[in-house]
C-alpha cells in the first residue's frame, strides 16, 4: 500500500514524489497526539516539556527527517535555579498560557471537552523501503516510556498514534485479512457444493484439487521467490477459483455422460476432451487476452491483477485438461466410479444420462 508499490517506477506520480521529497521534504506524516485530562492539573510548562521530549526522541529515529510540534513555535523556559530564574520561569509560564490560543489556530494544541490535546508530527519519506508496521512499533516503544515517566494514566496523560502511515497500515492488514478470509470461505462453500454435485465427499475433494491447483502453484511460486503481494495480487485468488470451477464442472459433466454410456475411464476422458477441451481453451484465451490489456496500466495493482489473473486462468486450464484427467484415470478416479455404480443400482431400469450414445 506504499506509494512506490501503487505506481510503476517510471510513472509521473513517482517522479513528482521523488522531486518533492528531494527538494522540499518527506511527505508521509506520523501523528502522535498527547492528551492531557482537564482534572489532573498538569501545568502548561510540563505539557510543553513532554511534547518537546517526544519531538526530540522522534527526530532521532532513522528515517525521520523532520518533526513539528507546539514546542517548535512556543517559548522555552530558562534553565538553572535561584530567585531570578524562578521569576523568569513564572513570566515565561504566563506567556506560554497566552500563546496556547495561537497554537489552537495552528491545530497543534486543541482544547477538547475533557482536557487538551497536543500534536507532534514526524515526517518520513514515501519512497523508501519502510515497513510501516515495524516502524510504528518503534515509535510506540520510544514515546510510551516518556508518557509513563511524566505520570501516564495516573495524571491523565495518554498518547495515541495516527496519521497517514498508521491508517495505511491498518487498511492494508484489514484488506489482506478480509481477502484471505473470503478466499477460504469461497473455497469451503464450493467444496461442499462439489461434494453434493459429484455425489460424495471423496469425489468433491478430488474435483477441488484441480481448482486449487492454480493458486497453490502461482502463489507458492511467489512465496518461494519472496515476491511481495499487494491488494491486486491477492484479489485474483477468489476470482480464479470461480473461473476454474466452471471448467471442472464442464469436463466432469461430459466425463460422467461417457461413463454412463458404458465407456471405461480412459475412453470417457477422451470423450470429454472431444466435447469441451477446445471450448475451454478458447474461453481461457479470450478471457486472458481481454484482461491482459490492463497489464499496461501505470497503476501497479491493476497491472499485477491483470497478469496474475491471466496466469491463474492458464494454470486452471492446465489443471482441468491435464491434472484432472490424470486423476480420473488413476486411483483417485475410483471415487467417481463408485458414485456411478450407486446411481445404476438405485435406478436399474432407467436409462442413464447419455445412454445409447456411441463412445469413441
């Protein structure tokens, strides 16, 4: 979900991002919002000290090239001790209270119903290979000890983390998790339907092998080569499963018709090939060429979606015309033969589907 994964390296968007970050500054913000409860009496000077400490800690992190907070614009108190220094601190504290009104207009300090919120903004590059989840964990590990040292919950001080980076990180985890769950749900429901259609648990499971074969092959290859996945890639799994099941049902329908006509498994497989192999191949070629047009898109998820789905459709055709026939004529094909015998025993006087057709 990073900007550099959404567009091709040579695209205008990436070039513009690179120029802005090189000439002006980084574009991705991390927002740390420190909230002070109104009934705990944390003085304005203490709030400023905590916010400045957080800003200093964030500025020292690798990848952070700029930090803004109310402490960037507000006056700081004098150091040292003594009567004169105490008087100067009191004057600075009164000036600080008056200056907070201007910070409210700048949205770095806001009065809320139950207290006051102070914002610290850190900027990180958009085009660097930065793992958002890991970096956010580092930010939390740096900020939370400072909040705890200032009193934490006992004094009504809490910190929350927001901004574009946390938002994108949560969106990415939610989308990938939901897409993975949808694929598992679709796979489970289709497996149940195949068991009902094919007349047995074993037959349904064997029929599903050729349907999940494309996903296992291609996504396994991507995992083996450590190629990162994105939203466009993961979306193809459920779609390819729905397209693969169509070819499997076509092939098994003509296979069962040939078996009902009295042909042995090998002859039935040849008959199914004669009826639907050419149509399945033509359908895959037409659909693949149609979706492959979008592989030229500058929007990377669309491009990856196109070529991934095309490869999955090609793998699904191999599964239906190579893997499935091999299973039907092998030991696994016996589960379909048992179902055929049960149908014949249940209705011995009724002609089977396709009976009387010559099988060649």
